[in-house]
């Protein structure tokens, strides 16, 4: 799977809609302190299904919604769209959160469960907990991980953790 575009609206400091094109290869995000670099990676992880508010550096999940500044009122919702290419086909994953209404997910315009999004990313060695996405505070976590946790990280990097997700899903049907 290749992520080709990221559209962010109302998510953290991205109050105005931002449309980012991600070219193949290595992508670097540069800018002064506080300009939103970490928020950008968080938007990506959040859309992939991250459900820990703490790992989004908030107390509750609604803290990802633009909270307002001295000159701009807060927003009621945040929405992030990932445009990806999978086996030659384009697919669009959307996560939206509204104040008081929680999160909703769509894949290619259809309402889906959070689990469906997790399954979509499970095989791709991407996903919200992928070691491919290393945030500032996670570098220490990788170093300090217990062997079992590190094994899980390696399995994910190798793209086989999706098999466990699939098996659990199959067992609960
Ligand atoms: P550094 O170089 O220090 O790591 P950074 O580019 O990673 O900085 P971020 O942490 O992504 O910066 O962005 C921090 C900014 O995002 C702060 O100005 C903070 O006020 C703003 N921010 C975070 N959450 C929200 C929110 N819900 N609403 C509005 N602004 C927010
Ligand atoms: Mg940062």
C-alpha cells in the first residue's frame, strides 16, 4: 500500500483544509518548533485507527479537534482523509470526529467499523502502531521495549501481524 495524499481539516493546528501530496520515496517534514510536524503524523496514525488519546497527546479524543486560538473560534469536527493505492487501485479512508458524537470511518464512501480500517492497514506494515511511524516520544519506547513488545514491533514491520488480526477476526465470527 502506498499513501499518496493526505487531506486534513479541523485536526489540531490544521484548522483550514490542507491537502498534502506524498511522493514515492522518503518524505521529510521540516519546519520550526510548534508548526505542526508531529500533528501531521498524528493525523495519519489517527486515521489508521489510533484510539489512544494519550498517544495523540490529549486527555480525550475530542482534543484532536481544533480548539481555537485568540483569533479563530474552535471547530466542531475534525476530518482526515488518506488516499492510498493498493494493488493498483485507489482507495480512500476517512475518519471524522464530531464533538459529542465520537468517531466515524468511511472506506471509499461506505460507512465502516474501526475494525475494517484496522484490517485494511493490518497487512500493509503500516497501521497506527507501525514502527514505520516513529514519533518523537516513541523512539524511547522502542529502545525500552520488553522482548515481547519488541517482537510484536518486528512482526508488524515484517507484515505478519495482520495475520493475527485476521485470525482473531475469524475466530469471533
Ligand atoms: P516540534 O518541532 O517542537 O516537535 P512540531 O512541529 O512537531 O514541533 P506540533 O507538536 O505538531 O509541532 O504542533 C504543536 C502545535 O499544535 C501547538 O502550537 C499547539 O497549540 C497546536 N495544537 C495542538 N492541538 C491543537 C488543537 N486541538 N487545536 C489547536 N491547536 C492545537
Ligand atoms: Mg514534534
